[in-house]
């Protein structure tokens, strides 16, 4: 085991825009672990975390879609660095809605990464944190899952499932010393949505990371980004279906 005594912060999806921004905010004084594909190419991200104040930075190879690797990876991190302090699940894909409507394999790939892989990793992490009686999980849901729209129903359905699973898991973790934060951003302007017209009340990865870091510090269970989306979607859920099915992405 690492003898630094600093419980690590692990970013699963270490090169994602939101994950990278949140990692910089959690870095000061922390041992950071970036888990991503081609982990040997994360040098720029590692340097950014040291510059942000991390005391130590490590990388781990991580393929979200390789479910069999999740348990061994969590066990390896815990063995080498001790109980995980904060685990951020920052991976996911948007997919191509038009393609997914006729290509079942593509639809399944979106749901596999955005829901199945998240459920797998969350289950392994929650079990490890329960055993240690400490830890925080950060899950990125989306307003796309609050009421699924025809315009992006494949991605939205995966986020709806993830939001429901994370909400139930948060209740299951109550009183264990482990807590879970669900972040529900709206449209995020970045690499993942490049070429798509931004929706109203859009955010940037920087804004999402800021709001998530604040919610973590306050011990919140959920955070809507921006906050105005929560009352807006309370109203939107009341729209009749014939209007809702015409809503854009």
C-alpha cells in the first residue's frame, strides 16, 4: 500500500472534459488517480494536476466497456493506495440518435457505456466503500433522463436508468458513511456535443465542474446545472405528450 496516507481521488474517464476540470478543482493537497484508455498518454493531464496542487498523481488503464476489469481495478487501487476518498464517474458517449434508431448494435453500445458500465463500476465502488465505511461517489446523470425526448431517446433512456439506479443506491448507502452525489447538467458545450446546436441554458465543462465541486463541498445529494433547470423541468414534465414529442434535443 502507498504509505503517503492520503486517500485518493479517482477520476474514471480521466481525459474527459468535465472529468479533467473537476479533477483540477479536487487536486489541491490530494493524491489523484486518472483512469482512462491509453493511460500512458495522460502526461499533459498529469502535469495539469500537479500544477493545480496535487501532492501525487497516478494513472491507471481503464476501459469502461470491459466490465470484467472493473472489480480488479477497484481492488488494485484500494490495495495500492488505501480506501478511495472520492470516485468520479466521468465517462460516457452521446452516440448518434439517427443511427441508433435503425442500428441496434449502436443503440446497445450507447446504453452499455452510459448505463450498464456505470452500474457495474458503481456497484464495485460502493461495495469497496461500504467495507471501508467511507467514501464519496459522483455520478453524472443528465436532464435528458428526467423526461426522455424523442429527439435523443437512446441517450436519454440510458441517463434515465442511470439516474434511477444512482438514486436508489444513494438511499441504500444512507447511514453507511458513504455518500453519492448525482449531477444533472443540461446541454454541455464541448467535444461530446461538437456540431450540435446548443440548447437553452447550456453550460460549459468548466461551469459543470464548478457546480459539482461546490455541491461536493456542501454534502449535497443532487445538483442541477444550471440550477434553473430544476424548476424548468418540473414544469416541462407537465407538458402533454403531443407537445413533448416535438421538443428538440
